[in-house]
C-alpha cells in the first residue's frame, strides 16, 4: 500500500489554513517549539480516549507499531474486519492516499458504527469536519457505516465512588451533519492534494484563522514581522482584526480621529501622551471599604478532565492551594500562611478547614479578580454543604483589588490596557517580580501540581517549594499594591 499524502490531522491543518499544511509538509523546521502545556493537553486527550474504550469493552487495538507505519494499521484493521471482530480501537483506513484512524469501530447485528472520542464537554464544529473526513475515507474504502457519533465528556456527571464510564460520557450521533459535509470534503481533498503536488507555498496572510479553531504552531514564523509590543491587539475592547484589515499593526499607525470604544480610546490617548490618570475620589471611596484585619487571599486550581475525586465533575475548577497574608491592623507586622494539597488525595476539605480557621469571622478578604475565588467557594459549598454557613459568610467579605485598575480609576500607560496583576505589579511595585520565580503563572502551577504525584521525592520537595513561592508572591503583590495605592492617595 502506498504511503498516505493526507491524514486526518493534516487535512484539518489544510482546512484551517493551506499554508499551515504546506509548512508542516515542506518546512517543518519553522514550527514553534512545543510547550509543556500543549503536551499535557495531548496526554489528557489520550487518557480520555483510553477510558472511552471501556464503553465498548473487549475490542482489539489496531494501533500502528509507530507513527511511520500507519499502513500496517490499515492492513490490520482490514484483517480484523474480515476475521469477524466486533470492536476495533484505532481502526485505520486509507482511500486515495488519505488516511484516517477512528477511535472506536463497533459491529452490531452486522452493521458498523463509528465513534470518535473528544476530551471536551461539547460537540464543536471542527469535530464534525474531522468526523466527515473519517466518514468519507471509511465508506469509500468499502465499509458502510450505519452511524457516526462523537463521544465527549458529560460535565453534569458528578463522581461518587468508582468512575461510572457510562455517565462520564455523552454520545451524540452527527450522521446528518456529516452527510451534508461530504461534497465539501471531496472538493477540499482534491484542492489540498493539488497544492501539495505543486509544492507551491500558498499566499496566506495572518488572520483570525491563526487561532481558530486551533492555535497554529507556525505563528513564530508567520507573525515574525508583527510588532510584539503595543500592537493593535493590545487595545482593550479594540476593533482587533478590523484595524489590521485597514492596514494598521502598531498603535502608532492608528489615525488620531479613528473611532474607538471609550476604553480603547483612553488607552490609546495615554499611550500617546505617556500620562497617568488618577480618579482620586473613586479610589478614596474604594479604599474606605477596607476593614481590618485585612486578609490577602489567592487560590490556585486544577481542572482535571476526568474527575479524580468524589463530588467533582469533568473540568471542574478544584482549588489545591492558597496563600494568605494577614495584616491585623494598620502598621502591624505581616503574617503569612499557606496551604498546599499533597498532590494525591482530594485537597478540598482540608483546604476548607484551614481557610475557615485562618480567615476568622470579620475583616476584608482581598483578592485579585475576586469573582474567581468567590465562584470556587460557591462550588465548595455545593460539594461540601456541611461548611455552607462559614463559607457563605467568607464569601460576603471580598473586596476585589483589581477594581480600581479594571475601572480605570488608576491608569498607567505601562499597564498596556490590562488590569492583570502581571501588568499592574511591575508598574506599581517594580522591586517585586515574578521573573525570578521558577513558576511564573497559574497555568504552570496547575501543571506542576497535576504532575506532582509522578515525581520522585526530591523533585516533589523542590516543586512544592516552587508552588508555595509562586502563590505567596500573588498575595504579597496585593499587599504591596494596596500599600502603594494608599500612599498615592495620601500624597495627593
Ligand atoms: S500562522 Fe496563520 S497564516 Fe501562518 S500558517 Fe498558521 S494559520 Fe496560516
């Protein structure tokens, strides 16, 4: 059997952007380096795929011995079908040099049913497109499909005891949509094959397709001439691609009289003048809300695709860590406390108990984007109702320190339109920085925690320390930003 020219993945690259397919085939060295986050997402998807096989137990795996031997897999699938197999995992087919592998192929009463597994909680349009390619290849290879379905995670399923695989997954038939897509699929295959035969690089400008439906992995190459700082996309609530289509890339390119939203116009104005804006009255009003003791609090969370613990659902935000700085009265020494789960067991109940003990019953609890913490606590109340009274009372005491920055009562051009603590801190407190830390943002913290149980003891100790340091800086940053804000108003 000849080697394939297109696979399901490369077909999808071509649908997103023909240049992505061209670069993948002929200039792979231009690809962005892979990051750990992408690898973790891929690994999570593989785990979900393996779990879904239990919906149809007893199947035979037709996976190839390596990624270069898919034609062996096609041959194995053919033989398994001929030998009367009823369930085949990773069944592979090839038609006119287009290859596809299907997660699960099932024979019932001599009719064939195709199932493609996705690690998300809904059926997205791109899933219909790649299943349509599978349908095209499988049926044209001579296997009539009675139905084709997407198997995906059910975010309403709450784990209680052992995983209930049937409840964990939803299965939706998409046969109707797939049949509608067939003419498009045939035409697209021809178009992409011609492009690959001619080996002529398609002329494609950057655009929304660079991140939709997937983030392209050639952005370092295609975006290399686009300004990394102060570009049109840095305008908060700005028109984005509309500006690009009019020929603008940098903030300096935008004409003075260009109509923008009030937030974007303010940002652009301060970028041009370099001036700081302070609404003294609004900030004074905000600062008057604070009541001692002050509790500066921050959660870190993980979102496991498959619920690991009782009373949790797919992709639920599970707090595993917090940092807390306490200032009991003006001028008092700062106290610091932290909690970090063990990386193995459910951290939530121990975390709740520690929070309740440390946060007391009065005083302001200060967060950055505090609605996130409040939402996490509401979920904790649902899952651990015996703590409802104390947790509800905690949830009434929040003050969001992001508010003066988000509302632009204080705006500095170096915030670059963002109220993220990562943008505000270097301006407000230049001597405090995330740059010296091994973990510098929440996504990495989640990843490190999720992988903690697989590390050796020495690495675990190092990484636990890194997690504690990172979360501690988040709350220390709030302490210093509030101090600076108070100082700023005092000096007026
Ligand atoms: S970065 Fe954008 S233009 Fe370049 S290959 Fe990817 S999708 Fe196409």
